[in-house]
C-alpha cells in the first residue's frame, strides 16, 4: 500500500507542479518516448541478466507490495519457539526434538507457532541447524562458520533481483537522452515546418529526458531499495536464530540463549526484556 501511495505522491507532485506553472499536461503524453525508454530498458535488462536472474526478479516483485511480516510479534514467536526447543533438549536430550525437526508441520511444538511455520526459509534454517546439532559431529565453531556462510549466500542471492532492478533504473535516464536525441533528429528533419509546430516537436523531444529521469528516480529506483530492505529483514531473523543456537551450544540456559538472540534484533522490532520474559513464561506454562 505504501508503494502505491508513494507512486501517487510522486506523480501528483511532479504533474501537479507542472500544471500549477501553467503547463499543459497533454504535452507530456508522448507514447513513442515511453516506448523507446521502456522497451530499451527492458531489452537491456534481458541482456544483462540470465534466465535464473530474470526468474528471481519476477518472483521477488510481489514482495514489494506486501506488508512486512517481520514484526515484534513474529520475533516473540520465534524466540518462544527456540526457547521451547532448547528447553526440551536440555531436559530430554538432543534426540527428543528429532521428530519435531524432521516433520515440523506435524509437530505439536511447532504447531503452536503458525507464523513461524509460514516462514519457509526461516523454518528451514532452524530445522537444518538443529539437525546438525542432533548429529553431534560438529562443534560450535564449525556450526557458526557454516551459518555465516549460509547467511552470506542468502545475501548474495537476494542481491540478484535488487541489482537487476537497480541497473534498469540506472539505464533509464540514458535511454531518456536517447529518446530526446531521436526527437531532436526528427525536429531537424522537419525544419521547414512553421515555428509553432517545430516548438511542439522540440517540446516532445525534451519530454524523453524528463520521462527517463522520472521513471528512474521516482518509480523504479526506489523499488530496488525497498527490495533490499525486505531481504535484510529475513537476514536479521537468521542472525537472531544463529546467536540463540550458538549460545545454547556454548552451555547457556534456554532463557539466557533467547536473551542473546533478542539483543541482535533491530531496535524497530526488538521486544523488551519484560515482553520476552512474559512470552517465555507462556511457553513454559504448558510444560508444567
């Protein structure tokens, strides 16, 4: 919703300002300029990216129009789930959670946290590393190194659509100049026309530069920044899980381990100590 509102504000501000200056909005309607800029940018996008990058970009586009799910409530659910898992491990041993880890969607423990079950990548990250911990063949340093490498890989993968959209945005002002030059060439070839008609041709040519810059900085460029921000939210959840599991591997009690995880959550979503304590008490209550 914010994306659509932002686009409306950009368009209203630019077009409204032009109209208030006495400009005629019809003069900005240049379909051929849009064809040149949009078609050239799309073609360059296809040249610069392989099939997998294009597919990743298309798949990432719906995220731009979805409200962020990474809220304080989701982090509280995440830490309560980790607390329950680590408490079960501490009381009954690592093998006690093997069934939960292998089939989380059928697990009563995971079933208490549907918001986490809906986060496929986060769920996979939790279960994969608990499975490694169950194997007992890796120490904390090896698991930490593996986690860091996976988080780095996630960052590289998430940057693919971001870079693709950013490159498209960067190309649009240049293609706007191309459209303007083509318009000037057409104007020069029509030099025998009356001055009024030549003026309209020159104005139409200049609109190409205007459209290219507006599309780049007002519409396409901000989408790349927003997509990078959304992918960073998932990476922060990975960091929270990583710190919590490593704290447990290093011998800290589940309540302290989830506190370690809480400290790496962004201040915008981080629950307070008391909020986490209440959530942990609620998670502990069914076990009594």
